[in-house]
C-alpha cells in the first residue's frame, strides 16, 4: 500500500497534536523541516545513517 507523502504528513501532524499536545506550530515546523531535509543534499548522508 502506497500512501502519498502529503497525506502521511497530515495524519502524523494531526495525531501528534491530539495525542502529545505540543504547540501546533512546533509540529508544523518539525514536519516541514523533515520534508525539506529529505529533498536536500544531506539526504544521502541521512539515508545511509538510518540504514
């Protein structure tokens, strides 16, 4: 099953705000930073570190 990235980000953000109760702006910043890092020149380094 393939889920679009935008849908996964919305679901994770919603659940994060409802379950953990951090400020919504903090969740948005973390999700946006992760999305931007995934498309940066650092992506191969992050990928090799996580594997």
